């Protein structure tokens, strides 16, 4: 690009006939830059969509991670409760073992008393057998209970093992989800970096195109292809924001300002800058109530943010005729006329056309 500009510059210096040739080159350069800008903007749109799709994937994965976290928390509390139950059982088993041990000791010491003593200590033979039978019976019951308790305990421990292995599964699922999440975020960061580069390139392209447009307009004026019209707001000459790059008042970013802003109270009439035909009268996104006039020499003037439109599509208008009333519709911080000139569909500095 820089090379092209310096070539053009040297061509301009050479002389009259070369100047026309240089102008053609400028226009060609401008066209190729505009194509590049279009490709850039298409690419940005694609990347933006990809980032949006990634955001959805990331949201989904984060939801899944949250699910696994919740599962782990509930598995942990399950494990905790199983551990507690198993400990309680252990204590009960120990108590029962003690009890059983004492009974067995009593029984054994009873039987070691020897026949005579048992007989003597019992009031009758049947009483003696009853006593022995009862002791045996109780010991039997104790053994039974102890077996049940031990069975319960091993069942609990098995459950606990199952829950613990389930927890391990969920944890490894979480790890793989977190890895996926990281990959997605890495991809997103790369795309965002790429988008930023494209945005920078877009800004540079727009600046270069603007510069070329200015040069081309000046020479077109010299050739006299496009006639100049009158000022669009009679009686108000202040411009609050000129054509070109500026910090956008609403979005806070550096943006191309595609027209000029003329602040005026709501209802102030704006006039056609030249003879022409209304080709658009309606609401445009951001521009609010918008009027576009195609003038007889081909240039198009655009009036934005109007409170009302005085003429309709298809109307023939004359230079100086009231066409809109100024307002603050669309993206606007206060009542003003945003005025543009477009030549071959491209905005250009309107100042040379509204003397
Ligand atoms: Zn504006």
C-alpha cells in the first residue's frame, strides 16, 4: 500500500496528463482497498459467529462441570454417612462381642463347676437343665445378633466402596470436562486475538480509504463532475462532530464518523441541498427517521435522526425545500442532524458539497 501511494505521489508531481492517470490509479487502489475491507469484515463476521458458537459450548461444559461438582458433593455426604453408620456398627459389634465373651465365660465357669456343684446349686435336675439351656439359648441369640451386625457392617462397607468408586468416576469425568473447557477457552482466546488483528486492519483500511477518498473528491471537484449544493440547516452553521475518525459518543470506541453532525433544536427544518428525488423515507437502524435524496448529478444526500420526515419516497424535491425536521431518533445523544453525502454508494466528506 505505501508503495502504491508513493508511486501515485510521484505521478502527480510529473504533470497534467499524468495527473488524470494517477487519479485513475487512486480510484483503483481505493477499490482494491474497499474489496480488502469487505473481505476483512466478512472474516470478522465469521469469527464472531465462531466465538458465539464456542461460548455456547463453553456454557454447556461449565454446566456439566457444575453438575459433576454437585454429584461429588452428594457422593461425599453419602460416603460420610456410610462411614458414620459403619463406625456406629463397629461400636455396637464391640459391645456385643464383650457381652458375649462375658456370657461364654460365665457358661464355661459354670460348666467347670463340675456336675455335683451344678446339681447342688440347682433346686432340681430339671431346674439345672433349664439353667444350662437358658444360658446356651442367650449365647446362641448373641451369636446370631453379632453375625447380623457383622453382615450389616460388611454390606455397608461394600456400599461405601461402590460409592467411592462412583466418586472416582465422576472425578475423572470432571477432569476431562475441565480439559475440554480449557481447550475451548484457548480456541476462543485465539479467535479473539485474530479478531482484534482484523479490527486493527479494518481501522487502517478505513483510514487509507478515507484519505484516498478525500484526494479523489478534491480532484473530482476540480474536474467539476459533482455540483455543490446548499447548507442543509438554514441559520445554523455549527458542526458538533466532523466527518472522519472520532471516539463514538455512545460506544466509546474509535469509529469512522460517516457524516457531519449539526446540532439544532427538535423541529428545526432541514432543507434539500440540491434538486433530486427522494429514494428513501423511513426508519433505519441506528439512523432513526432517515431521508435519502438522489440528486441529479448522482450524489446522494442522507438526513438522519429526524423527528419527522416532510417528504415521501418518490417525491421530487428542489434545492432549499424543507424535507425533514431535526430530532434525536435512532442512536443519538441529543437533537441534531447527521448529514451524509454518498457517491457511488460510498460515504465521503460532505463539506465540499454543502457550501
Ligand atoms: Zn453523526
